[in-house]
């Protein structure tokens, strides 16, 4: 086992989690080049940009309302107000980094997967609002439902395509797209990458590892087809005057050995 993995919990030492830390581990110019490669040609990550996690030196993932080095205070406050009525945990991102988009300060957001079941298991939604949950939890569920519907309407207007982001099905990808849209609504260009880690064969007891880029593309396009058309992926969309670029990318990072630059 890579000695660096001892900084992670035992259940975090295989699959996408350690690979995200490997991807952001190393000299800053090398990491910046890797992240730029995932966002190319739409964004550039500079060695002076800030990303989370930072390899194994700072293993914290980004929770955007708390990410003081990624977003201004006013943006972070507005994100929390938009998503929740009562303070609670908001989505965390596998990798997030400041970057340059169209010559303007933007943000790169990465959601990573290592096998097909990571998407399939997410095809259900958040807990039912009628289940035994607290009043505050119910209020937050209603706000989240509103936020996703609002994002769908805005995206439909901006792209002239049908959108059906939902709290009740395919919830994670719905919230990832919605958060990316909201950042553009707040004046920040966004590149959103759904990253497939290939050949994570140690995860075969959990699901089918991603064999190649085409397999990952097919799995993700099928997973998202009830939310928005496949043509959304791989293009620059202008939302609120800002770029929103949803990308499907893949990379092979062995848990032992060299990391591709």
C-alpha cells in the first residue's frame, strides 16, 4: 500500500477517493498541468491557483459555502441561503479549484467515479419529505426541491433545451449541475467535470470498473438522459453571461506507479 494512503481512513484507500488525492499530489506546476488537462480547452489552472484537496497534505474536500480560498464571502453566503433554510451540511466536491475561464477568475468542479454502481445507486433521490424527519429537515428538503426546479427553468431558458433536475431521482448529478449553474448566476464561470477513473479493478466487488473512456461516456450519458439531453455535455453554454461547461473526462491512475501528467 502507498504509505501516503495511511493519511486516509481505511475505507477511503481504494476507488475514486485515493485517486483524487493522487491527482492533486505533487509539485504545484505538475498538479496545475494535470487539472488544466482535464478542463482543456475551456479553463486553465495556474500553479498559483488554489485547489482542494491538496494531495495528502490537506485532505479536506471542498464544501463551497465553507471554502474561503475558493469563493468570496458574499458568494458563499448566497450559496447557503439559496440551498438551505436552516444551516446544515451542503454537498462536498471531490476536487475543486480556482482557475481562469475566458480570462476571468472561475472555478473548476470535479465529481469523480470509479465504477458503474456509483451512478446506478444514485438514481434514487433524497429522503422522502413525508418520512419521519424533523421540521427543519423538511424545510430544507422543500428549499432544495425549489432550488433544483429553479435551476432547471433557468437552464432551459438559457440553452433552449429541456431540463428536469430533481430532488427525487438522480439527485447527485442534479445537485452538481444546479450548483454549477448557481455559481454562474452569481457571476462566476464554471467548468464541471464528471471524471471517470479507469481500471479501478480493486472495486470489482462493488460494481463494474470503468474499462475505457467510451464506456464511461456511455454510462454517464445514460444516467443523465432523464435530466437533460446528451448534447449538453462537452459544450460551452452561456448562463447569466458566464460560461458553464459540463465535461465528461476519464483518466487512468494506478494506485501504485506513476501518475499521468
